[in-house]
C-alpha cells in the first residue's frame, strides 16, 4: 500500500479488490451469466413484441382500461390523454420499450424482495444482516451498478435490467418487513390459539393485513425501476433512456424535452395505477371506512 502524500494514511486498494472480484466472477461463472442473459433477453423480446406489435390505439386502450379498473374514469381519461401526447411527440415505441424493461425488472425485484422481506420479518438475526446491505444498496449511486453489469453482460438490454433489479430491490424488502412487523401480535396469537399453522397465519392473517404497506413497496420498486431504466440508456438499454442520453450528447433540447415529458407521463401512470391497486385491498378499504 502506498502512502497518500497529503495525510500519510496508507491507500486502501478497495476498488482494485472489487475489480478483481468482478473479473473472477466473470471468468468463473461465464456459462451461468450467459444463461441468465439468454433468459432475460427472451423475456424482454416477448414483452417488447406484446407492447409494440399491436397498433398504438390497442395498447393505449388496454392500459387505459387498467387505469379505469384501478381508479376510475378520471385516471383513465388522464392516462389516455398522456398516451396521446407520447404518441404525438413520436416517443410511443420508446416508451413501450422502457415499460417492458420496467415490468421485467420490477417483477424480478419483487420476486426476490417479498420473500426476503417475509424472512427478515420473522428472523431478527437475518434482519440485522440484511439491513446494512440494504442501506448500502440504497445509498450507492445508480450509475455505479452499471459498471460491473456491463463488464459481465456487455452493453445492451441485460446490464440495464440487472442494474435496475439491484437498484430497485431495497424498498420491496423494507416495506414487506415493515408491513408484517406492524401486524398486531394479538391477532397472530389468536391464530395460534385456534391451531393455525405458521404458513396459514402468514397467508391468511399477516400478508392480508400487511398488504397496503407491501403495495407501497411495490410502488416504490416500480418508480425506482423507471428511474434506473432511464439511466441505463448510458449502457445501450433501449427506450426513453437512450433518447435522453442522445439528446444530452447532441445538446438537442427538443428531443430531451420530448423524451423527458414521456418519462414523466409514464411515471405518473405507473404511480397512480399501483397506488390505486394498493387502495383496493380489503384492509385498505376497511381502514379508510373506519377513519
């Protein structure tokens, strides 16, 4: 270790150690990473075809129907007007590519986050280990996640997806743990008194009562996924992020605004729909009625 001239403190080669670890992983698990890359590309190609092959009106009306189911006609009309604006600025296909990335990354992140959150809620030792890791993940700048993922998966769709999953994972774990820990212990004890197993208590008591909080976590995962998908345009991920990066490189104000407003409209749609779906749970409705 070399001494830093200004302070005399030995230089800690932490970055070199991480770089060596990434190189070792890339070499050792190359076959596994290739399979992961193929699977993610297959999922992305499938969802891309679903969202971009039909005409604009078919997809827009399907998403509008989802908004109507979630919240009602006001959200549906607002969503449709937003989609028309995206189409009018010629960013519809890019928006659908970004939506495909968000949906895949969010699904993977939630598939990991919710079970992990349940585990941490039931085991304090696991929670003590996981919490500092989540703190690290949430405070690390999103750009940093792109570096190792590009080294492992090369530029394109897959490094953007993997970086997005890592970046968006933490709130899903935290909100799931919080929701289950907030369930009244007397209700859980009553379930045990009636002879219910731990699995049945989780399915029929803890998860339903924690659902509003879990859905808030789902909302945050989706929002963080969208923000990271835009950043992933730096490594060649398709969609609105690539348009934003291109507008910065060419100093194209018009393109930057059109891509940016499309991101905003997509974010508002996803936020309102997921929030409304969370409010539709029986526990959320009962809480509002009692309030």
